[in-house]
């Protein structure tokens, strides 16, 4: 049977024949076509590392974020096969597209379309030994993150022997706060907006700790009463990427000169390439605000087994490495 223009486009993309790709596009071949394997021409070009063809397909409107039936994007294929040029082209294109459109992480930090903030805050949560779950059976926080929370605490509390002023936004299971306490901060402020999480904090004695100040409310509402800090950690739930962006706009008031900021880096935790896009995107936006970001890679494969997701609607993390962000004011902006 004769091949269609779209099938020919896939074949030309796979062969790295950019002249043929251009010609087929001019003749009306569809750059967003999925072949019988569920792959697009862009995926075929990326998998074999044809950077020029990748660029040409993107310029023609090929969707950079299309997923194959096994949830793999063109960027994942370039990454898996170590095709640096194709990967760089895809990454730069994706960052620019997300800066403008922000399509993949509009649904909250877990990239899975978290419930809207107002709904989450007004509904009940259930507390288990190893998790907090919202009314829609989505995990708000899970115990497997404990080593990550300890690493975040270490990153923001490295002020040596002199106790510093620390802010944590989002108490959850209190894992990061327990770790922060071990560094004996001079002042430790915790902002929490969910009434049941707040009640639990009070019941478990957090209100009686000498150096702890609990501020009940949404960070958006309580910001003016917070002051400034040596270390800040941000990890909320049910918010959108734009909310975190708004928090970042306030960093210059909240973070003291030389202070350290970190956030839970759960963006797009089920797709390795989308996750890289969001690491770079947040770092770029922070850089524009005068902060430089380093990512510390932490292996997490050992912390996660299939069992932990039982009864939950989403596996919000499926990658082997967690990239812990450490942000500081850039030297040239101090
Ligand atoms: C993922 S949990 C935090 C987990 C915490 N880092 C830990 O170590 O256990 C998110 C927390 O942020 C709270 N939260 C959600 N939106 C908030 C907001 N706008 N302001 C303050 N807290 C918020 C949630 O109620 C929840 O307790």
C-alpha cells in the first residue's frame, strides 16, 4: 500500500533527511501526526538525534510535549539516547513555549491537575501513618519524602553555630519542620492554611515550642506579617505554578541578603524530560529575579516501592532522581 504524506514524513524524520522533511511539510504533511506505533515525526527524529530535522519540525508546529502510548516525549527519547543537539533544541523550545503558555504544570506542583486551592482548603483531609490524603484520594504528603525533607532542611539551615531565622510554608506531616528543629534555629516560622493540618500541629505540641511561631492562613494572606529570613522552604499543595511564581516575586522582601531559598521540586514528576524543562524554567525565572539556582541530584528509587501508592489516585513521583534546588541571591545583584 502506498504511504501517506504523514507516514513519509515519519520516515524522512527517522532518516534525518531534512530536505525531504521540508518538502513534505510544504506539500501538507501533518507535523502532529501519530503513526501506528503512536509516535510523531518529532519523536522519530529525536530518537535518532537529527537536530536539524527536530528544529525544522518544531518550526512547523510539531507538538514538543506530545506523548507516545508509553508516556514518552521527543525530549525523553533524545535524552535516553544521549543525543545532545536534539535534546538542546527541544529543551530550549520547550522552555520558551512554557514561558509563554505554561501548559504542562498549570495544574499544580505535581503536574497532575491538583484540586483547586479553595476546594482543597475547605474539604477534609485524612491522616495516615505514612501519608496525608485529600478528599479526592490524592496524596498531600507522603512519608517517603522524609530524606528529601531532611536534605531541604540542611540546605536552608546551613548558618553554622549561630541560629538563624527560618520560614517554612506548608506544614503537611511536619517532616521538614522536625528536621529544621534539629538545627536549633533562633526563630522558626511555619505557615499553614488547612484548618485540620493546623489543628493537628497544635495537638502535637508545635504551638508550645519556644522558637516556633505558627501562622495560620494562606501564605498569600499572611505575607505582610512575616518579616525576613535566613532560610526559606516552600512546599504547598493544590496550587498552580503561577502561585509559586507569585511567591518568588516576594522573595526579595522575605529572604535576607545571603539567605537560602529552596522549594519542593515536584514539577512533572512522572516525565523525566518535562521535569528537566521545569527545573530550567524555574531557575530561569529565579535568575531574572536575581537568584542563582543549583540542583543537587538525590537518588530516590530506593525510597519508593509500588505499594506506597495503594489507594491513591496519582503516583505524583515516578523518576529515579530528585533535583533539590538551592537558591541564593546572585553575587552580581547583591
Ligand atoms: C506537601 S504538604 C507540605 C509537606 C511538608 N513539607 C512536610 O515536610 O511534611 C503541603 C502543605 O501546604 C499546605 N498549604 C496548601 N496551600 C497553602 C497555602 N496557600 N498557604 C499555606 N499553606 C498551604 C497544605 O495544607 C499542606 O499541609
